[in-house]
């Protein structure tokens, strides 16, 4: 491809005047050259270990300029591509440009603002008309990432969407830690939307928050329409969050907090489907029945009610208000611990989950949740009481679960 010859000339330091017959490549060269001074300025920033979470004032504008230069470099590179653009080849060529713009005093192992600059190029499954490019770079103690989406028409490849963070004065303002996206169908045909999920980088704690947005392109590619937005807590690092398209919706899996202190974390499932002009959470919401009860307690009632039997909705709503840690009216915070999970003699689909709670040293109580399990991870809470169901005397199933 033409880009390969350009990258070779750039890396070897040979005169680029021989490329004058290739105006497309000269535009790519011009945009790529704008990266070098910005990267030198970012690399020169002096940041103490104690203030890694702060973004120096002089760096904030430089970060925005770097993102703009990266977007323009990707734009120029895409203008040189035909309909059959190969994502792997394009990524290799863009990486070559980044190596050429790296400060001469820096190596790939160095730690500085703008370090470990990377492009990731992908073509969504099932379409030849779209290409997504992710650009990422290091900041104080994490990464910032930006998403660019290009569509092909009779005039070539044109950028249709750009999704990035607003300017920030602390590293937690970046779209980083993880950044996942999937394409989903739009209400109109032809058309597309993107579900984009990102974490929040930080310098110390593994506890953080994620955000997920449903985006639709507009006439201004830098300002996509945010059709839906959600934030929640998660725990950073392993395991890696996953995001996949499910019908017209999506499923995001992250590690997050439990209601009890011994295990601390568990897998959280956030599956949503389109409902009119918003998104509605649907099952599965947990990987096992104990996690289901944990999620029922943690979730807002408007969500938990959908996983609750209509026959006991009033009583179970009262219990939810009593147990839910999100209730601002709760006078005393409850400390939870997991009890046994037992099978029941009236059918394999009936399981009992014991949750113990403590409100002060003299207020201890147990709640026995009766859950109906079905295929595909769907579950329904149909009863809960302060005493166990006599039919549920099987062995503790949770003993064999990984901790």
C-alpha cells in the first residue's frame, strides 16, 4: 500500500520530496509531523510521585491538542484508503508514524504524559462500510483513550463520530482504565449506534466507577448524540471487563462490590435492551443465585421489582427498603454476610439463599430468600422470610463455588 512507502521514507529519514506526486501521503506526513513537538512538550512535564493524580495546568491544553493531532492524522490516513482498507495493515502504518514522532530521548519503556501512544484499528463484524480507530496514550497514572468511527461512501472514508473525554484537571477525568465499544442497530435503516463503556483511571485505589453511553452520529462528528448514559461502581484491574452486543442492546460484565466484606467482589452483569427512547435492564443480572440476591438488594427498586414475583410484590418491596444500602432513610448501616445456599425438595428450580445482617452489636437477623431459577440465567425472587423453608435442607451448594 502507498502508506507503507511513506512510513519507510519517514523512518529512514530519507527526503520526502520524492513523494510530491502523492499529495495524499504528504497530507499524512504533515499531520504526523505535528505530533512530535506535542510529544516532546508532554514528555518534559515534571510530575512528582505525590501529585500523579493531578494534571498540570500547562498539560491540559497539550492533551487536547494531542487528541486533535491524532484525530487529524487518522483522518488523513483514512483519506488514502480504498473501500477494501485492511485494518491490520492500517494499524501497522499508523504505529510506524507514532514511532517516528516519539521524542528521541524517550523509549517505549519510559513513563511520561503522551507515552505508549497507540492506535487500534478494527472493522465491525458484518459490515465493510465502517472502520473504528482507537487512540490511547499514557497520563499521570493511567491511560486516556479516544474513539473515531469512519464510514465509506462514494467520496471515500469520512469520519462520522469522535468520542472522548472533556478536558480534565485530574486523571479520573480521562476515558481510560478500560475502553470497550460495540456497534448496535439504530431505529432507522441504514443507520448505526455505538455503545461505549469506559473506566476511570486513578493512582491508588482499585475501587472506581465506569460509565456506559449509547451514542448516535450527528451532522457534527465531534458531538455525537448521547441517547442514554449510566454510571456505576466497579473494581479495577483483573478480570478484564467485557462488552458485547445483544440484539439491539448490550451486555457489560465488570467486577464489582458485594454487599458483604469477606469476598468483597463478584461479577456484575449489566444487560440492557432498547425500550422506546431509553434502555431497560433485563436478565441475566448475576452468574449464580447468591449473586442474584446480592444484586437484588443492591439495585434500585424499579429494577429489582422486575425480578420479583407479582404475588409477593408488596411484602418484598418493604424488605428491599429495609435491606437496600441505597436507602438514604436507613438510620443504621447494615453489615451483611453470606449464609448457605441450599437446594429444595419441591423441585430443582427452587433454591434458598441465606443472608445474615447485623445492625449494631445486638441487632442480628437472617433472611431466607426463595428463588426460582430458569434457563439462560433468569431468576425470580418469590418469597423471603426470617425462617428457613423446611423443604430446603440440601447441602450448601456455595461450598463448591470459587471464592
